[in-house]
C-alpha cells in the first residue's frame, strides 16, 4: 500500500512539473527567461515608448503620477528660487513700491501652487507673472512647453495601453483539450476556437507550431525545434467567417509529425503544440494575435467535440458554451499508420494482382488409349 501511494505521488509530482515546463501558457503568455544579456539595459530607453507600453499597470501609473508630481515640485522649487533671489518673499520685508517677479508667492507652498496652476493652465488669477523679471518669463515659457510634452506623452501612453489589441485577444478562447478522431475518413487533430464578441476579426488566419527536442544526424541537440502544423476548417484557413465557434483540424497524414504517434504512446511523447490565431480588430483596425498551447496530457485520443450550435423555434442560432470543451468518446483507430494500412488493404481487395511466382506448366496429351 505504501509503495502504491508513493508511486502515485511521484507520478503526480512528475506530471505537475511537466505541466509547468511549457513555453506558452494556456492564456498565451510566454514562459521564457533571458540570461547573460551582454547589452546594457539602457538600450530599452532608446525605445522609451515601447518600454512604457510594455510595463504593467502598477508601474505605468507610478510613472504617470511621479512625472506630474515631480515636475510640479521641481518647478515649484525654481519659482521659489526666483522669488528668493529677487527678494520677493515676506521675510525680506519688501517695500510698498516693490514689484515682485511673481505676485503673491509667500513661500514654498505658494510656489508649488503656482507651478501647478501654470503647468495645468488652471489660471486662478491670484498669482501671476509680472514684467519685472525676464528670468520668470523664460521659466514660464519653459514650464508651459515641458508641461505640454509631459501631458501628450503620458496621456498618449495611457490611451495606447487601454486600446491595445491584446485586450481584444482575451475575448478569443480555445478549447481546454485537443482531440484526435476521424473526420471525413481521415484521422485528424481537432481544436475548437470561439469568438466571444459579435464583432468579427477581419482576415483571420490560424496556424500552429509543434515544439519538441530533436537530434540532428550530426548529433546536435536542438531544444524547442519548431515544426509547422497546418490547420484548416471546412471553408479554408484564410479569411474566416468567425461569427460562431469553429472547429479547426490538422490532417494526420504521412507528412504530419503525429503520424508515428499512437493512442498508447502519445502520453510518452515530449512536445508542445502552440496554436496561433492572427486577425485584425474590426473596431480599431489593429492587428492582434491569440495563442495557446497543448501538451500530450491535453490531447485526447479517440474523442470528438460535443455539438454546440443549435437552432431555436424562433429561427435563431444558439451557441451553448457549456458544451464548448465537452468531448464524446468515438471509435477511432489507435494510430494513423493502422488507418492508412486499412485503407490500402481495402483498395487492394478490389483489384486483381498477378502472382510473379506462378508458372504455367504445359502438360502433353497422349493419344494412346488402352482398353
């Protein structure tokens, strides 16, 4: 009993670690780490726009708030320095005829408020720049220009982050498992994909990559070797009419990497099937990509997907997403090679073949007849 539990626990830990060791997660995130990069991280500042867009929301909002507060406080210090040098502060006891550079700046707090009013163009009318100091006029112009640049950059980054097509990709979902069964007399690998919005993806294209470790004839081991997997639907894999869930399938023929796999050996294989869906968002005309992956434990041999589309009495088409990932067991050959040989044998039964080992021997007839 103890040995049985230990084996089950060991197999569970092994299966769990194998599920974690995948390049692409089910939601499309890539599990990869870059190490020993020789280039300096400052190269990311060259393309600061893309760097800002790729940041997570908490870091982006931190930069957004810090940019405005930092600029307000910095220019507040500069306005305080201008007032201090020109001796406009109350601590210098200016005369009644004294004209300050900025009226009504009495300390650091009022200088910060004037900086805030200047950069965001509030203009309360209580504090204002006079004609007394050219330095104050130059600082006013410089802060106004810099404030417009900060507003344009940060607001543009927030807007671009919100409208990125990556959010549209979250409304495209794939089935939890892939199945292998017969379709149209051929053994196929099938995956179901659905669009959760009524708006379409224009020019959609579906394809796949099989990632596995291969050894070349020269003895080189290639990790994450990529093999193209062609997926089609009944209407073709280009310009899909993606208004309802589609079942895409890959034909397992002699050119398929799944041809030499069988129902008994597929769980022993080491591969990861990554499926991609590219399309253009109808609302924004931005391109987006949706991806997911399947490991051997998520490929069910001898199953097909349950029906999902029905027609109501009112004549409307209804999609029941409760059956989206539900599978039904069907009779399926345990390997593609067996199905191929079975078809070949049936074809041979309908034909006649000459036996090359057959030799026709002539028998001489004798006319002697004995009574």
